[in-house]
C-alpha cells in the first residue's frame, strides 16, 4: 500500500508538469484528430471530443496498480454471489419476464444468464460507473499499458457520439472505458449492440430492453448454442488424473463418463448447508495415482481443520452427465481439493465476455441459482489462502530457476504458470492440478 501511495504522488507530480499534461498531450490529440477524420467521423464530433477530453491521473494509477492478492475462486465467488443478489435477481426475472422471454426466444440465450451478467457487471444497473468515458479512454490510449487497444476503443467511442448513441458530456462508465448496464466497451457496442425496444435508438445505459437484447446478441454471435449447458459441477473418481483437468484439454462427454466422472448432486446436506466432513486433517488422503508419495500432499491448510479430496464426497449422489454434441473440459479453479466443474462450448461464449475463469464460473453459477438450482457442493475442504502478487512473482521465478518454464514473472497465474506448476507437481509425484497455491509455493521453496 505504501508503494501505491508513492506511485500516486509520482503520477500526480508527473501529470502536473505542463510539458506532459499540455504540450505532449496536445500533439497526441492533434494526431488523433487527423486519424478520426480520416476514418469518417465528422469534424464537429471530433472537435467536440478533442476539446472535451483531459488526462485523468487516477485512471493511470488504477491501470498500473497491481492487486495485493489473487483471490481463490471460492472467495471471489462468495464476495460476488450472495443471498441478496440471488434473491433480487429472482425478483427481477419475474419483473422483466415478458421482455426477457421475448429476447430468449429471439436469441436463444437463457434469461437467467442475462440477468446474471447484469448482476455481476453492475449489481443490476446500480453501479454503471461515473468516470468520464472519453477522457478515461484518451488517458489510457495516450499512456496506458495497452495504448493501441484503447486508441481503437476511443475511435469507436467517437463513432458512437457521431451516430447519436452517446453524448459527449454524459458519456460515463468505469475507469477502463466500459459503460452501461452490461458494461460494454465501445467496440463491443459498435459490433453487437441492438435496438431492443424499437425506438430506433440504442441506449444500453437507460434502456433495459436495449441492454438485454445487446447482451443476448453478443453471446449468440460469439457462439452460444440454444438449449445447451455451459457448466455443471462434477464428482471425480478416486483414480482421476489431475493433470487432465485443464480448460484447453477437451474430450467428448462420453469419454469423461467412461472415466467415472459424474454430475454432482446434493443428498444429505448438513444443517449448516454443506457436505459432511469426510476426512480429518491428520489422516492421509489416499488416491490410486499418487499412492507412492502420498505423504507429501498431506499439507496443513490455513484456517482449516479438514483435508478434502473431491473424490471422497460421501453426501452426494451420482447423476448422469448431460448429453451434449461438443466436447468438454474439467476445470479445478481452486485445486484438487476444491470444487470441480465440467465446462462445455457455451462456457467459451461466457469466457469471450471476460477471460477470467473465476468470473465465468461465477456468472454461470449465479444463473443456476436464479433458476433455483443448488449452491456449489464441493470445495468445503479446499485449500484456503492466496499468494500475494509478490509471492506469485517469486513462485514464477522459483519455477524458472528449477527448470519449469513459467515465462516472464508477472504476478498472475496464467496458463504458462499453470503448466509450469503442473510439470513441477508431476515431477514431485503430487496431484498435478496446476494450481499455484500457498502449499505449492512453500513446497517449491524446499524442493531440491
């Protein structure tokens, strides 16, 4: 936090420099003006926007700030999907039933999923953002980490103003340029937004019909398949090969079924609403694949008195997997002790909206809860705690030093880091879930 305070002072001082805030930025704006006119935006619109935008130092600070911790899936989910959000979402499904039914019929996207996106993005329209979108985009295009991306977004925002879809002085949203009920970026709006209420205007900020229809059109265009599931929670067999649980590793559902994977369903839930404890922390968890070295995985879990294997659930009944034509992947968002999910082609459409596995799982699970389906059943004994941003970078450095290619250390557990963790776990004969957890970090530090 002290570092961020210093960073804030640095940027405030930097942007206070006349040479930076005026001269250089004005040169950049002059070049932007020429580009905008060259792609067909009117001089009137370009002049209005160029005269309007200013550098927003807090946007640069937010763009460059790093999270203190990367949240474990269940923490992420529980902070965003609570009883209040579920209850309100169900009421809104009823309130907007006629409109949502019409949109679902037209686009094939379930109404509960649309409301779930609405709840996740803006808390059902309450938190659409109040930052000047044009200035935010100009700031990020001028001095952001992804300047080219945001320059394109700014050009499309100018097209929106030129077409009458946004007003220069009232165009507000998040610090990163997303706006409206569903938090569309300008390019997403230009590509997918539609008139849902028939008034010959597209207003995703004030018109719920436009917002829902635009979101449904977006999802259908990027591959949503009507009547197909996106995700189911699954129970894995005792001899499951953990290294096969990867988002990019797909198999036909029939193959997963032959391997003993089944849909998770609740049976005898405890009074607390969760599954009965099945292992104590001082007992070894036996799995066929890792028996020779299983003592190495009997970790102590911070703030937990239990150890959990998703293969050993007693209070759940097996259920047949859904019949889908495409392929499916198994993902373990909080490691082998956490909940397990099977994801299908429709999950890819949700991921197209936001490339975070945690986000996509949370949206789909919220939609399930809005439809009256049960809460997540697995994961009561998942490893708790998270690596800090600096610890994650240290983990990546250690993996590289041990010969496991995690790429350039950046503090984020991306696919390359997951592959490196998985390779390390296989070499150490640990459950190879690829999860960059505190236990893996501690074990790596002591490995020879």
